C-alpha cells in the first residue's frame, strides 16, 4: 500500500486468467484499497496514472483481462492511459534469455512504458 501511495503512477503487467484478471491481482488491488493501519486517509489510487500490459498464450494476448483491470482501476479513481499492449502467444514469445523475440512487440512494450513515464513527468 505504501508503494502505491508514494508513487504518481504504476504499470500493471498481467496474465489473462479465464478471460479476466488473476485472483492474485484482484486481491492486491482490493487489499491496497483498504484503509491504512495508521489511520492515514491518503488514497493509494485517486489521482494516479496507470498503464496496462497483458500476456496470454491465446491469440488475443490478454485483451479481455485488460478490460477488467481498466474498469476496476477507473472505479478507484485511477486515470488509466489509453495506450496498452497485449502479448499474444506469450508461451512462445520469449528467447532463452527472457527477451521478447519479436522486435515490434518489444517496441510496443517500450512505448507503453515511455508514455506512462512522460505523462508522470508532465503532471509531476
């Protein structure tokens, strides 16, 4: 929770789980939204920026899950940037060294991250 409060934005990279988000990600989002133990009223979400990435072995690359994440975060007061990336066929998309094999996919991920960083700098 403290990490979310301290930072102006965050990047969520999530696998798709049965056309939605994983139970672990949903639990993290929910637990972070709980009131602080020290009584602080500072919201970990309101006014923050976020960008989204997904991965799936399927052809859609996790797009259906991203819709769920976007909806949840928006309801919590996060501005989710429109640029996102979903990696299809993720089970075969990486080299032995763990890098994306497709240069266009790597550029797309870099674009999402750069966009988030630029917006945080502009607004910060």
